[in-house]
């Protein structure tokens, strides 16, 4: 994966009886849990470069756009091993994501789960989603590492 300032997303959102779908929508990496876990495993200089690559827009009332606040968030994400987004990209949606790492510890992807905010409080969502998502991402990382996958050399140099 070549680090960029945006991520691709495929998700289905909706309540019982209704749904909307976005497939492969490019969204700012700073505003998504997947983007945050991807950015968190980069070195600080790369994080800064990517976060400054385009204007950081507030997509919802909870979207972080301040560079220093985002860098602190990324440090926390890496330390805890997951990102938790509370309506930062889409109002009414919470997402928890964990990185999929290659053999060199480079985040080549992320794995996430989402829930409507009406389904459960944030703390309850984190409590039920954290361990399974981290475990699934770790299992996927091990499987990819066993298959001999690695980050493209240019991704490491950018």
C-alpha cells in the first residue's frame, strides 16, 4: 500500500428496512478509523506530510482537523492498537478499526466494524468490538505474512 491522504471505503449503512451504500468512496484518511490506523503506523514525518497534503475539512461536528490534535490521536491509536471513530466521517456511525500489518510492521490495510449510534453507546460498542476486531486483524496479518506479502519498497521511502 502506498500511503496517501485518503482511503477507500466500502460500507453499507442504514437502519432496519433502509440502507444506503457507498462503494469505494475516497474519503480523507484523518476522518476514518481505517485511515487513522493506517496513518498511525507511519513515521511522524510521513504522517505530517500526508495530513498537510490537502486541506483538512470538518465532515461532521466531531471530525478532528487540527494537525496537533490529529498527531496526538495517531500516537494514541498506535499505542492502543486500534482506532475508534465516533461520527467523524459520517454522522450517526461509529467505527472501530485495527491495522493489518505486513512482516515489516507496515500497515498495509485495516479491518473495521461499524454500528449506528442508536444501536449502543460508544463505550458499549468499544467493549464488544475491540477484542474481536484486533484479533481478526492480527490473524489476517499473520496469514498475509505467512504468504510472503510485504509493503512496496516505494511505500517505505515516501
